[in-house]
């Protein structure tokens, strides 16, 4: 069961619905455990439909989040995993209600560059801890804005895998969200840290121009061809350091893309220059 008032695992009382995506729903909840009564947490619930695929994904995400340990607030912190009554519940620290795709609309270039520098640093730390994300997109990042400052947090690691480990069965090779998918993943190749950097590049360019950088197209040859050439939207940044960075992040050859840490450093510098 996944409705307000239901107590998960005899401990976490579901409250209002916070967000939903696909089969998953995320609730604000209260931790009823002695000593933590009233503490707010987030609970993601997914129904066990058909095979054990959803259960395995949630268990893997729980393991990843527990291993990452929150990365000083850059990734949502794991609390518990409960499997009962036909649902799998992943309990984490509370999640800010504003998502990056909502927050970035109408922001200044300086604000966007600063936010994405922070996100690139988080991704670099995820990579440094030995994990790929494989599904970076604005809807998987929350923004907590207080006193003029914003703090980003990756709130979904469902498709994350350990770097260097097999990605799983063949049907899991083509994973992620089409708009942000790198060309090597689009053709069924194995994802790498460079694939995450490509996704970051798509996210940043989309934030800067206010629309998808790709022409309409699907998973076939059209979608692949679009990613093998610089997107037209890059033209407005031609001749600038930002344009060079975006071009490198969106390079069709994974080996020629910068690392996430290099992206973070370059964006922090670009944001500082915007303030002058």
C-alpha cells in the first residue's frame, strides 16, 4: 500500500505526495521510531510488478546510496529499505521540493553556471567513489535555495552501477533518458564516466538556451546522427571559453570529453567571470 497514513515497516508514516515519475511515487513521511518521532524523511515506493526487476533496481540503488553515505549532502542519504505488501520502499533523508528543471527557468547565466559547477563537482565525487550515474537529468536533482544560496542534491540513483563492473543483462544496456543519452550508450555500448559528462553537457546547454539542443527524433539513426555533430544551439557560444567547454562535453568521442572535476573547475571560473 502507498497512501497517506500508511506506516511503512512499522516505522515511517507516509504523508503527502511529494513527486511521482514512472511507476515510482515519493512521499514526505515521519519517522516514528523512539527518539526520532516527527523527524521528516522521504519514502520512494515502487510496486512489485511482474519480474523481480524493480526489486533488484531498488536494492541496488539502496546499496549505492548507503555506500556513498550522502557525499556531504551532494547525494540523498540512505536510511532504510522495506519490502512489504507488494511494494518496495526506499527511505532517505528529506528531499527539497524544487527540482532543477523547475528552478533553472529564467535564471541568470551566472546562476546557472554556478549551479552546474556544483552539480559537476557532485558527479565528480560520485565518480571518485567508484560509481556511474547513467541517468543524469534535471528531474533527478533537487535544489534547496535559502538566503540567496542554492544547494543541489542528486535524489535518484536508480540506474547507478559501479565503475568497471558489468552493467547487467542486455536489456539494461540502453539505459537512461533519451534526451540526455550519449551516442555510445544510444547504440548499446557500455556507459562510462564520459557518458555522465555528456549528459551534464546536454543539461547545461538546455538550461542556457531554454530548450532541447536536439532536433526532434527517436532512438534510431536520426537520434544518433544528432549526437555525432555539435548541436546547432552551440553556435551562440562560438568563440567563447564556455562554448569550447560545451563542445568538449558534447564531443562524440568519449575519450575527448573532460572529466567531471575539470568541468566543475571550468564552470566555477566561468561563473566568477560572469559576475565581473
